């Protein structure tokens, strides 16, 4: 396996464990944030494997899916779109109280 792709996969797995720990402790905003990173890094591994090029510096999951040329079933694409939208609000919350309410137990 390509060293860069393997590194993306390893860091993705690390982020998944972090997301699980954040969820278990009720830190739902950070659980969602870390889950987004996990998905992003796994998609970047797929980009590297499929294109044999560097993964782009982007947080856009939909763009990364397009680069991999994989086709997701509707429900997974919907989930990915929700995660994509959650990236900005969890990364830069404008109203902490509102976002804490919105992410009481994960994605709305």
C-alpha cells in the first residue's frame, strides 16, 4: 500500500477512536467534528490510491467522493452531506449554546 494512503488510514482510525471517546463522554460537538475528520482522511486515502496523486487540501467530503469516483447509496450520500455541512458549524461555532442543543446526541 502507498505510504501516504496508509498514513491517511492510520490517522483516520485514530480520529475514529477519538470520536468514540468524545461521544462516550457527552462531548457531541467534538464527536461530530472528529467523525468528519475520520471520513475526510479515509476519503483522502482513497483519492491517493485511485488517482496516484496527493490528496487535495480540502474538508469537502462531497468533492473528495467525486475525486474517488465511488458511488454511494442515497442514504450514505445523505449522511455524508450532513457531515459535510456539520464541518463548519462544529469547527467554528457562532453560538455555543445553540450548537450544544443541536448536537445533544450526535447529528440532527
